[in-house]
């Protein structure tokens, strides 16, 4: 059987990486606040 390799190529969306990093930073800060709240 001849199988073809399928390549999934996506064009990068401008600004996506920056938004991703901001969301991750906000999530980490929020979790830090939630976990440290009992000690404050």
C-alpha cells in the first residue's frame, strides 16, 4: 500500500504568541495569589 505523508501547515497568526504569554503569566499570578492568600 502506498501511503502519502500529509503535512499540516498553518500560517502563524500575528500577536498569538504575545497573547499566549500574557494569559500564562496572568494564570500563574492568579494561582500564586490563591495559594498564598491563607498566609497573608
